């Protein structure tokens, strides 16, 4: 994907329409950081799609991406959700 397309997915991930955000969460080219933000979406379908996308990405992720995915999935299993302002997991000791 081009930089512009990635920026567009990021922008669409904040669209007011839950249907648009759901499509972003299901997009196989969606950047991991965008999926991470969508796992805390206000709509359950978007959260579930983003979580499923993260799980499926584990097989093809780089080591750095895999670490980020596993951190987020671990936190989700504990029932911890974040808003956009607190998504910097580098500040959280797991």
C-alpha cells in the first residue's frame, strides 16, 4: 500500500460511521497500529473484527509487530481497553 492509502485507512478508522470502521478493521492491509486503536472502539462488532484481524496477523507479523500484537491481545484478555490517548503500551510494564 502507498503512504497515502495507509493514511486514508488511519483517517477512516476514526470515521463517525461504525460500518466504515468495521470495514477498516476487516481490511487485510490495515496497519497494526490502526487495528490496535480499533480494539477499543465503542461498537462491539468493530472491536471484535479488529481483535480477530490482530490474531490472524500473528502468523505474518515481524518480530516487532508480533510483540505489539501479543501485548494488546494479552491486555484484552484481561479486560483492559484503552482510548486513543492511552494506547502507548511502551509506557506499560507487562
